[in-house]
């Protein structure tokens, strides 16, 4: 059986160096058998993958890819917090915030970018509860932000 990190590598994903918080908060909190990751933006090499709003300047496919990059950044923060991703026993919940115009109603479909990657990496242990909210704007004009809650071994 492949480790979580081996599955990530098999998907051709290299975890980035976690980004530093942009305000007064911690990127991750470990408590008892939980690891909570603060909202992550779709950074690639220190730059936002996409800015703007879904339904205006950002299309559905780009939004899904942004959510996928958020999930990759969540995993990078998790690894920095606990050392090895194999310490994760289950993904409990994802929360997604999608900057969108009022008429855009496919926030849940955008979040599939993060959810699908979680299941690809963790298998059944990656199936999770989830919320997807449409919001007026996000920090730095990001189009998507995703937060996570993991159960640890």
C-alpha cells in the first residue's frame, strides 16, 4: 500500500513550501487528535493562480483548478505542522469560500476541485463533510479559499 506522500508523488504533485500567514493567525492548529488548517489560497510559487470572481472573470474550470491548488497548499501546511502526512487518519471537513457574482450558483462544483483531489490522495479516508460558500471577495482578490479539518492517528 502506498503512503500518502507516495500517492501525492504518483499524481505528479510536489508539495510547495507553505505560505506564511497574511495576518494575525496560525496556519495550523493541532489539538488532541485533530489538525485544523486555516484557509489556504491558490498560490503557486508564491503567486496567486487566479484572481477575480467566478461568473465574471473566472470560469468554472479555472475555479476548480484554484480549489485543487488550495488543497495542495492545505497538504503542505499539514506536513509542516505534523511532519508526516501518514499521521492523518481521515479528512473530516473542507470549507470552501468562492468569490463569485450573485448570479453564480455552482460553488459546490468549484469545490469539487479540492474534494476530488482529497479522494484521489486519501481514498475513502478522503471522503468528507463540506461547505461551499459564495462570498463577495477574498484576501488578495483570490477566487477561492479552502480550509480543512483532519483526524490524526
